[in-house]
C-alpha cells in the first residue's frame, strides 16, 4: 500500500542506504510512463514486481524487478472516458494502487474501481461507483482492509456529495457506502455512534446543519488517506471541504464535511466523528493523512493519530475516543486563533472570515492549506513526524454561484501568494509529544511531494522543480540530491530488491493543483486561474516542464 | 448580482430552455423588454452554417466562409459584456477563470486547440470537445452561445502583456 502500513507511517526499516553512504546513491533504472501529467502515485512493490498507476488515462504498469533494467511485465489500459478530464478539479492525478492476495486494485478518473490479477494484469472485476455528469471523479489510492477495498470520491469543487465505499475484494460488489452528508442512515451513523464533543453528536446533523437540501450538493468528498487500527478494528478517514466555497450560501456547521470519522471496516458504521472545521470558510479539507502511533502523554500511554490539517494545526487525536489531545500550528496561521480543546472547534479570527463581494486579504494558510494531500512520514527511531508542506496565504472574495450539475460549484475568487518570509514551501520535522518543530527546511516552491523516513536515518522528499532529496532525520542536513526530469509531486518509497539490496523509488512529473500551470499549460497572466494558484506559480513554467518518469536509485554494486 | 442584458440580439425561446438556465435568463433578462434597439437581421437564432476545426483542406478546397451572424457578434461590446456575465453564471469561470484556465484550458493565451474564429469557438461551446469541454447546445440558446463566443474571442486581445506578479504577503514571519 502507498502508506507502507496500516498505521501509515511511511517508515522503511531498511538501513543499507544511510547518512554515510547516501552520497553514492545512483540511478539503477528509469521508466517512462508516457503520461505528462502530475505523478502523485506511490510505486508499490510486491513479489519482485513494481506496480505504477499513471495519471489519466490511468495506465497500470507492472515492472519485473528480477530482470536487468526492470522490463515491463504487463500493462493494463482502462481507457477512462475522455470527458472525465473536464471534471477533475486539480489536474488529472491518481495517488496509486493497492495490493492484496494476488490482486492489484486501483481507481480510474471516470469513477471505476478495477481489480487486476497481479501476475498477469488480467482484469478480474470492474465496478462503477460514480457519474462524471454529477462532477464525480476518483483520484485516491484505495486501501484493502479485511477483504474489502475502500474507495472514496473526488469533486468537492463541483457540488459532489462525498462518500466512502467498501467493495468485496473478490467480486467488486459494494458492501457498504457511507455518505458524508445527509440523514444518519446514509452517513451510517447509528446507536453505536458517540463523539467526544457535544457538537458532533445529534440526530441527522448531516441534514439539519445545512439550508434545505444544500447537503445534496454539499461536498465532503473522500479523496485522501485511510489508516486502520486492527486492534480497535477502526478505520480512520477524513472528508473534504463543503460546497460551494462561498460560505454565505450554506449557513450552519455543514456536517459532516471536513470531518474525521472512525468507522467499523466490516459495516462502515461510524463510531465517532470529529469535525475539524465546522462551517469551513477557507477550503480546509480534512482529507490529509492520519498516522497511528502510541505515545506517552502526560505520563500515560495513549493510542493516538497524528493529523496535519489543511487548517495549519497538527492534531493529536485519541483514536479510541476522538478526543483532541493537542492541536498546535506547524507553520504560520492567522485564520484560526486556536483550537478550543473544550469544544474541539477552531476559534476563528473574525478578520479573516470571508464575505460576498469583499476581498479579504492575507488569509493564512491559503485554500490548499498549510499542507495539502502529500503525506508525512513518522520515524519510530527519532520519534519525529516529517511534514512536507506549504507556506502560502491568499486573498479571497466570495461570489454568488448557481449549482449546475457537472460544472464547478465554487463561488469564490482566490489569489494565492507567498507566506511570511517569502518561501512558498517548508519541510518540518515535528515532535508530536512536545508539540513543536525540531528543525525546518525552507523551500522556494511549495512542497507537493510526500515524505518517507528510513532506518538509515534519512528522510526523502522531492521539490516541484525536480530535485529528489535525502536529508538527515535528526538534523535536516541535506545529504544527497538528484535532479530528475520534471518536478516531483509523488510519494517516495523504499524496497528490498530481488538481490537483497535497498532501493529508493520516486515518480517525477509535475502537476497537481499547485503544478497545473505547467501540466495544463495555463496562462500566468490570470492570477485567479487554477483556483487561485496561477499567479503564485507563474515562475514554475520557467523552472520545469511536464514529465512522467520513474526513477529508482541504489548504491553502487560492490 | 446581475445587470440588464445589453445585447438587443438576445432572443430566447423560453420553451426550449432547461429550468436552470431559464431562472438565470429571467434574472439577467428582466429588463430586456426596455431595450429600445431594433434587432438587425438576421436573428441570432442559430449557430454557424458551417465550421471547420482543421486547418487542412485536401485537394485545394477552401475553409467555410465566416458566418454573418458571427461577424456581427465579434468585437461587439454589448455582446462581449453579456457574454462575460454568462461566463460567470454558467460556471464557465469555474474551469477557465478569467481566461488563465484551470480545470479547462487557458482562453487568453491566443492558442486555440479547436480554432480561434468566433464560429469555431461557438462550435466548441455548443458541441463540447472530447477532452472535457461540456456540450452546451441543449442548455443555452444560440444567441447566448454567440455572446459567450464573443467574450471568449475577446480574451487574448484584452490580456495583459506580461504575467501578473503576485507579491507575497507583507506579514512578517
């Protein structure tokens, strides 16, 4: 799975490549995906085979690692509807595949989940889960838990009603579906549901916290990450922003958007919920990763999850009860004054609330958050969390928008800008126990790649102008870097090759929301373009070009 | 949120309109009756007669002549203003923004995937295009599509010469 394990630590226990020898790291082989859009997928390695999913048209490649140069074992072309490209909000990305029991599972932009025979690439089943004519797409990487493939939708910018669905691994039949909005029976909230905070308890809040019928087009999609605790038998996933962005068209808490759910994977039944951003005004989706760790808090062992939210706060949440243990900003934030631990709700800065026809300036973080989808890593050796993130602010003006199915339902004009200090990206090593940064690296461009930590005392990540970097896990010192062919927005992985040696892999190919200006050839003369990202990324076109290449690195053979 | 429709050529057969567009049209066209201009003939009640999206014409054949309706809309300030309003109301701006593009391609760059003549733009809006452009011919009447095409056609001409540099925030770290 892209997250390495159910706890989603993105930590590799391999240590052959370490601080002393990483300077010798060299290219072992490369592979062109032939698709020049944002490469957000994690290559996954099982049984000496590497599996890659490309952005639309979502081609799956299996590479035979046992042979010199890792030749193609098979490829599979799902041929998604070309029109699906027109309802994908932020480049036509895909975040990767999942493997279980001889099968490879992945999603297509036009809303299909497909199971392939991992050995042959033969299609085993294909299940259609949504409709592009209502604006639904799928971009997330599925997760397999207890014989079920878990899949969620994208489309929070098109008034999609979000859901998380479980499919039977053998048949592809839908076992359950949990919507993010609507009556409790649709959200799979029943008698076993008990949230920690009062405002997250009540009947049919997914209807009552909206204007009449607005929940039907209210967003809350599930395009991010899922973690699983086998002992508690709970899956954890968050929902995305409410629709439209213009908050004045949807008074109320807008449940259950921007909400962390703990659910029973067998039935989908919700055990508890924690709404990060009630009545979100800034597009602060709650879909970022949850890393499950056991740590000592005030002398007592607690089972917690770590979640760096788009709203700029690092939530440490008790994963049994849903209580927020702590929530501290991991970068510059002014839209929220603090997270009230008594209510679980943010205390909003009244100066940064959005208004119809008024430009509210310098809201930090910007719509894509202090951090977007790109997942952090956690090293049990250092006890630190490694967060690749942004340092961006924005000017925001609400505009009235009408719902037209299959078209954007946003209602805001946004211009993103560099945050305090001018560096648009930052890499932060965070101590979750102390609740503070241990070291940070300023990056000129926003960080849109994931991170990976290893037992070799290294942390890997990439930059949007194409550098793949290894830094010291304890100090942040740059130990090695390599310039790939295009900007990096992917997920680094490490694996043991058939020869017993450690390899590190990354897909290079710029795009995604922040890189759409390059992958979509957008015009930097309109700073509102790409949902406000065009202006702040105007220089990216001069720094990198579209690409789509896998790079695999290893130490020289002795 | 809306101003009166400026273009006297806006001819809408309300029976043909889906409800959602009718609501929008009633909102923006409420004062249209007060427009005193006489409509020039012919009415903008149809799309272009013939459109070619290719620049190749085998055997020495010629591209179709520009449609006279399109010629009247092109550069027409009223039509462009009405088209701009529709561009927001129909959520075109949600994909193309103010011409810089996002989910959809940039429209201010002067590079046209499917042709930059007004009748070609009309056809792209009406028919849709395979890589994600929706087809609007079932939702909008021809005069509205002509207005949108007039606005889109005007975007490269009104675009700034150089990229807009967005200054960083003044907030100190």
